[in-house]
C-alpha cells in the first residue's frame, strides 16, 4: 500500500479528501451483475425466512443452493475455483442474503471474512493455498478464537498446541464459534509453549472438523440470529501436522487481526441492508397508517424519524462503498476506516431498528407470524430489533473498538497538523463543501483533545475510556460525513440531498459529543460504580424476587475428552 489510512490521518487532525476522492470504480462487471442477479432470484424464490426463524435452522437445500451459486467463494480467485469477484460485490451479496434472513449473512461472512479463506490468502504458503483454498468453494470454514473467559483479551487464552516430532497436539475449548457446528475446516488459535526450537506464542492452525478429538459439545441459542450455527468446540489431543500451521509460531494474533481488518466491513454491509429495508417499511407504513385524519408520516414526530432513517441509510451505504472500493483498490490502508465503519454502523443500525419499531407501534412489537395469522402483512420488525443488537457486541464490541482506535491514536505521537493554510474544499462538492470544512475544523481538535487528556491524566489517559470513546465517536461521525459527501458526489442526482441531511444531523451529534468531552459526570459515575460494586447499595435490590440463578457465572471447562455426544451437523459437500 502506497498511501496512508484516511482514518489515521483524520485522528491526527488532517482531513485528506484526496485519499478518498475520486472514488475508485466499484468493480461490478458483467460477471458480478450476473452473479448478484442469480443470488437475488435464489433468495427470493428458494429462501423462506419465516421457516428459518421458526425452525432455528438453515435448511440443507438452502446451503446447497448457495454453494452451487458460488456464494461461499465470492472473492476467492478463479485459480482456486472461486468466482474471483470484488469485495464490493461480496458486500452487495451480503446485503441481499441478510435481508432474506440474517443468519445467511453470518453463514457466508464467517466463512469468507474471518474463516479459512482470508487467513490463508494473507499468510498461507503456496502449498497450503493449493491444497486448501479449492476446498473452500464447497466446504464451510469457521474461526475459533473466543474462550469462556477471554472476551476481547486473547492473551488469556488457554487452548494449547504442544509440539510433537511432526506437528502439534491441540487441547482446549472454544466458545461461540460461528459455523463451528457445521464446519468442515476450523481455524483454531492456540498457544505454543516457548522452546529451543521456536519462540512459541499464539499461533493459528487449520483443523479438520472430523478429526479425532474434535467435538461440538453445545449448539448455542441467542436472542436473535435464529438459524446461526454457533457453538462450543472441544479439542482433545487433536493431531495437527506442522504443515497446517498458518504463518510462523507466535504470529497468530497478527493472523487474527488481519483477518478481522479485512472482514470488518461485513457488519457495516449487513447494517446498511437493514437500514435500507427499514426505510422501505417506514415509508410505506407511514403513508397508509392514518392518525388524527393524516398519514402519520405527515406528523412532525414521525417525520423526524423517517428523515433520520433515510439520511443514515445513505451514510451507511456510503461508508461500505467508499471503504470497500478503496480496500479493493489496495492503495490505501483501510483498517481504521473499517473499525470506524463497524462501530458507527452497529450503533446507528440498532437505533434505526428502535425508531422503526416506534413508527410501527404495537405492530412493530408483534411478531410477523402473529400479524399474518390475524390477516395483516407480517413485517418482522421485532426480528430485526433482535438480530441487529448483536452488532454492538461481536467482531469487536463498540467499547473495545473505541479503545483500539484511541490506543492507536495515542501511540502515534505525531506533531499536530500544520493549520497555517486555510482548508479549501475540493471542487465539485457544491453545497456539501461547507460540511467538509466542518470536518476539517473538527478533525483539527482531535489530537489536541488527546494531548490535553495526556497532560491532565498522564499515561492514565489510556484508562479514561469514556473520554477516549467520545473522541473516537467524533472521528466516526467525521468519517461518515466525508464518505457521504464523496459518495454523493460520485452518484449525483438527488444523492447530495441525502448527504446534506445526514451531515446536518451528524453535526448535532458531534456538538453533543464535544460538549461532553470535558463537561460530564464520568468521575462521579466511576465513584458511584465503586460503591455499588462494594455492596454499598444492596438495599436498593430489595423488594423484588431473588434474581440469583443457580450455577457459576463462567465455566472454565477442564481440558480432556468430550463428555457429551458430538453435536456436529454435517452439511453435504
């Protein structure tokens, strides 16, 4: 990559519109258009989202149909049997399948974004690629990192890889492994002990799901994402050849982070699709539902919600398109943009679902199946509400992403940007130029806020997570504004109207974030939390039934053989 990250530059106080504009071509050629058309037809004709929701299972024939379309190998180069299409095409495919049912987006995304394909493409040897990548066209892969007590802290990992004469023995338990219950191949992160022959450390291994010692002990169920194949995978003395280690010993964290960097736009794509679907439902319902002799969309309280959904849906699509096109072009480091996009999209999509439920009222809270049973159109708003909530938690929680981005910004320690020359918006942005001037002026404050924080708290600024989170949230808003302007300029037509509306709304949120940077109750709240944790207010918990539930909060399964039947469900190859 020959150019720096737009997001990193933004956090250093430099608005580099030249890094995003002009927007690269989307890479949607005739082959991509044909594939997306086939995928759309398949999801329309063959996928019954209500059936998946009811049975909590994706039918085998749906998985087989997606496999036959090549949907498991959208970006995989043709030399390995894949479709060889662009990342933008992959994002648009996720938007299609996730609106058929949310679990389909997770099925494809877990396989292609963080499953075996990305780690092998980035770190695999030529021999590994020739052997394993062709299998990914029809076989499903999973990524096993999380354990019961490590969360976002992989340094506490307990799964081990003990060296042998010709490979390793893997022992451990992995939690919440998406696709793990149906995978053929699993990328497992494990700790190799240091020795004279190698540095050891966290390393990545390719494990055959049907290898002796691999057991799916539990299939997890969740608030949303019904049909998600996710569970607990136990490894007991699993033999893995040395040829199945991805990258050098001790480089597993780099493998995991790189795979996540390239795959983090999957969630924004799903969020953009949800926002577009929400806009359609909000528009249609607000035109037919009459209250006080007028369609509810004409009432200001509802009109404000519709405007927010429309403007934000445009911004989410803009972030996916702008980030995705530059990632495809490969000239720009887009890891920070992907993190900002994931953070912003997950937070805003959840709010969109909440606003759509409010617009739909009781019908939003009612299940689609119940509404259909009494003769009305079944619109799964409550399902959307449940499905989108996970976006703020997995693939890096919002809180963790804010810390990651802020930590990188603090570590940069560069001199403030030179502000001697006034910012001149590039030509061609018309009325949107004023918003870019706002982005420029506000971005200049970000390194100053970080410097002021360091001066006030010293190195302890790294522990001021609410302060740092607000700085990062401002940066995410500024990136969304810039992406919206760049995308609107490329589209033309009425797109600038949506970009303008979004930027106006965003500026209001930025003003509130800036105000709360230094005028807040963070210190008082931390002190109160310490009192709560110390038992100072247990009297407030009285007057209700005892909420305690039997059993430990966290179970740390001991290494050893499985004690339960293998729940692995084989999907036809």
